[in-house]
């Protein structure tokens, strides 16, 4: 007969997301039934969000080391060497469920949480990115969610004083019931002064710093590890509330404390709050931890141990200090008007012991909460891979200019300026690529140097749905390509793996396929994974999101004078495509928007070709021959040319010939391609170099005039194109204003 304590029943165990087999493990590890506090701690630490119990078996296949990797997965964020004694620290995480329930605070606290992951390791945050995916534009909740999420990201990032420099926004009916809000932060630190959650020893004081603990966010990690249903709105109380001004003070106070050599280990209080931060530091140090809950700063009266341990109140950190250095933390945090308190000490017991009001309310081993947590090899089957769809299998339209207009004013391709204009993109004064100087990746100067970071986020979920393996490869390859198109050396990635319910075999099959594709691409491109996040159970009433393994890539531009963008095209420039075009229209934007279909196989990614073409392009950028460079992805050649034309305010005369049908040639999404613009003499040199290197290149047009044309026909005037491209998003959001009136 299953054993329960006075405080715990079978129903309470179920409400905590613990199944019968897991509860049996708890009984075995404790040798008795848990009380409610202990059950709550096991619940959050064994949630998918904290334990990765369904994904750990597969994540190990991702390459995580490299010549420039200082710290890979396992810490708060990844760390890479960018030379001159400097390091770049970065990570991407999800805040999907909270943002659907309460879009402003969900998105805002997602930004706050990812910032803490970065400055916890000693970095000053220098850039924010986001990858947002909303439901169909016509869905009743879409405009409300877009408005709230964008306001939350802008409200927090702008106030804390870190620029939001780029990202991506997609709309698809597959996200109607479960939007995705993935936030990425990037920081800079001295390579010899990185701080870790590991490193604590027995007998050291545990110091709580930041904001007081309240009742917001309780069971947030558990909520993030469960499907949505019709009662999701009832989960609103589990969404945390953020304060960016307190976060700014916390950043400065922590960086000041880090300059004192008083810290043994440090961890932010993110998902599962005080529980996860204390468990992770204890586990990494192989030690125990003892906390006096009466000493935890509290902003509400009569809080229980359960509430304090599971609260996800924001802007809090846990620091294990070197003995005798507590006064240093007190002095610094009091100066910054933040709470600070010694709430316990590390021990040699390997156990978490909590006391409250003179009683021991929790006494459990640390190991089962961390590395000894459940690990599942869930059954799966590989989803059916759809066959390739060539342009010859799709009817050709009569007017390519009208097709291009429709594509560029579609939700997939239209300008998202309505969104990014609400973000402060230039605070700190080091943002080098912006809307006025667009490039395929954001560019942020390394302050006081000639070098810069190139940063991108990317994923094509429709490819991952059509063929998870190729889609996983493509997500990594496109991030690598985006960095390359700026002239950067790609170094490493972070990821945010968003999928449905892993207990469904087809969903687990999507996950495994994407992981395998990512692993192959990361290995071939020498582009390791240094940090990341897995977000599962992204579905509502049994309907899963499209598989969305979002990739955040970081690269280094050694010299700011040797960088590229796609707004520098000049009159008379020759347009060159690097790479071969076969007219792949499967799972393409063209097929979706023009044909109203989402069938066909994902384009295949030849990683050897990808690397050869990218290395060639990077070399040409650094030679100074290229006036504009843009990677070819969604919408193919014609949409990339339209981007370049709009950014340069210059017409383009495209030429089509050869066996590929015109619509496949213009809108096919074959991989590993770039569009270059160069003056005639430079173009000749580029063609000669390409021949010598065995890289395929093709002259495809000429810059000039006021329209985009194909073979002198199918004209689309830039003024008309710009109005449609810029007008879609404001038109969508006007619906929200009209509804409010």
C-alpha cells in the first residue's frame, strides 16, 4: 500500500505533477512519506522545466566543446572566448506559458530572467534578442497577445537599459493556443573572472540578495511543464511580476560584489526560485545546505515554507560567500537599496535541511533532486518525411511582380517595424546594425575596441514539421549563414527547443529528429551548443505547436571596417548569387501564401556546400569588394532582392534563364545561398575567385531604376512595394485599437 503523510494525499501528489512511479522513487529515496514542503520541492525540481527528464537522454548528442568554448551547458549560460582576455556569455530561454496567460508580465519577466542568467556569471549584459511566434493574424487573441508581449519586452528591456537589437516574429495557426516567447541575452566579461554556481564548500554563509519574496509565481515551473486546456486562465496567479528598475540595481550591485573576491558561488533565482538556486549550488558543489526560513526577506505576512521555497518572485539572487565576507555583501546591497540577509550555511551532509519557526520542516537528500532526478527514454517514431516538391510540380503565375508584392506584404515577410520601434535599440551606444543599416544579424560593438559581436536568432518550423532532421540542420545552418553574411566568424549557439507533449510518440519523434539534425550541423560547421533550454508540453487541448527548435547564434567580427549589411547597394552594382538554385518550393513561403498549401518536403541542407559557400562569402566581405550581402532564405531570391532594394532605396533588374521555371528560380528556398551586390570591377574579381575556389556563382541582375523587374518585365515599383511591406503590421494592430473603441 502506498504511503502518505498527514499533509499529503494521492490527489495532492497528482496535483503536483508527480506520477505513481515517481512517487515510489521519492518514498525509496526518503525512506518515508514526504511532507507537503518536501513534495513541493520534488515537484518543481522534477518538472520538465527544471529536470529535462524527457530530453536529457538525447541532448548529450549535441556537440558542446570547441576551441573557443570556455563553458558549455551545465551552468547559467554559455561562455566563449572572443580574444584579448574577453569572454562573451549568452543564453536563450522560454517564457511561453506565462506569456500566453499574462502577456505583459510573462514577456517582461522572461527578459528579466534571461538577463540574470548572464550577469550571474559576471557579465555586463550588452544585448537582448527575442524569437516570438504568435497564432494566425485573424485569431481572436493574436493582436492582444502581440500587443502585451511586445509591451512587456520593451517595458522591461528599455527600463533596465539593455538594448533589444534584433530577433524574429512569425505568425501561424499552429500557435493559436500556445504562443512562444523565447528571450536571449548576451553579455561581456573578463575571461579570467567568470562566476559559477559550482565552487561552494561546507561551512560557508548563504546570502540572499535582491527583492523580497512574495507569493507570485508559485508553481511556475510546474505550470511550464504541463499542457494548456480550457482552464488555463485560472493559472494567472502563477505568472511572476517583474520590476526592471530593481533589476538594474541588482545588476550593478552584483557586478560590484563580483569585483571584491568575496564570492564562492552564485546563482539566480529563476524557475523554482529559492529551491532551484539552492539545490543547484549544493549539487554542483557536492555539499549540503541548511536554510533558516525565518530569515528570508518576505513582502507578505504569514508566508509558509512551501510558499517561500516555491515562489518565483523576480529580481532575486542567492550567493554563497567566503567565510567572514558577509559584511561586504551587506554594505554593497544596502547602498543599492536592495534586501540582503544571511539565511543559512553550506554543510557536509549532502542534504537540504529547512527550519521555520523553530521546527525542521524539510530534510531531504540533494542528489535525488538534481542529477538523480527521473530520466526517461520515451518511445517515439520518426514522423513521415514528405517528398520534395519541385517548381515543375507547381503552376507558374503570370505576373511575378504581383506575386512578389503579395509575398512581401504577407505575415511571413512583412516589416515588423511596429514591433522593434517599441524597443530601445541604441542604449549603451554600441549597436552598429539597426533598421537604418540592416543586416542578417544584429551587430554590437565590443566597447572600446574595433571588434563586434554578431548575434542572430533563427528557426523555420515549417521545415521541422515537414522533415525534423533536415529542419534541425537548417535551423543551425541558417543561423551560421546569418552571422557569415555580416562578415562574422560564427563561434557557438544557444538553443530553445520548443515542442509539444513528449509522451506522444510522434512529438518525441519530432524532438529526436531535430536534435539529430542540429547535432550534425553543429559538428560539420564547428558551431557547438554552449547553453540552452527545453520547453515541452507546448500544446492546448491536445493540439501541439509546430516543432520549433529556435537557435541563437553568436559570432565575432574582428574589425568593424570589414562587415556587411544589405542596405548598401549602389546604382550599377552587379548582383551575384552564391550557390545553386534548383527551385525547391516544398514547405516554402511561396507555397503557403500563393498556393494556400503547406505540403512538400523541406529543402535539403548540404553542410559541405554550406560551409564552402559561407567561407567564400566571408572572405569576399573582408576583401572589401561587396557593397551589400543578404542570405537567401524565406521567399528565395526575389524576396531577398526586394529586401535589398527597400533597404538601399534602389531598384533591381533581375534576369532569369535556364531550366528552372521562373517561379522556382525567384521564390525557391534552396539552401546555402547568398545574394551579393558589387561594383563591376569587384564583381569580376569575385567571379574569378569563385572559379578558383570551385564555388558556384551566378550573375542574376543589375541595380538601378525605381522598380523590381524580371527580364525587363513584371515590374513592381518600390513605392508600391514599400507601402504594402510597411503597412501590414500596423494594419493588423489597428484591429486592436478598433476593438477597444
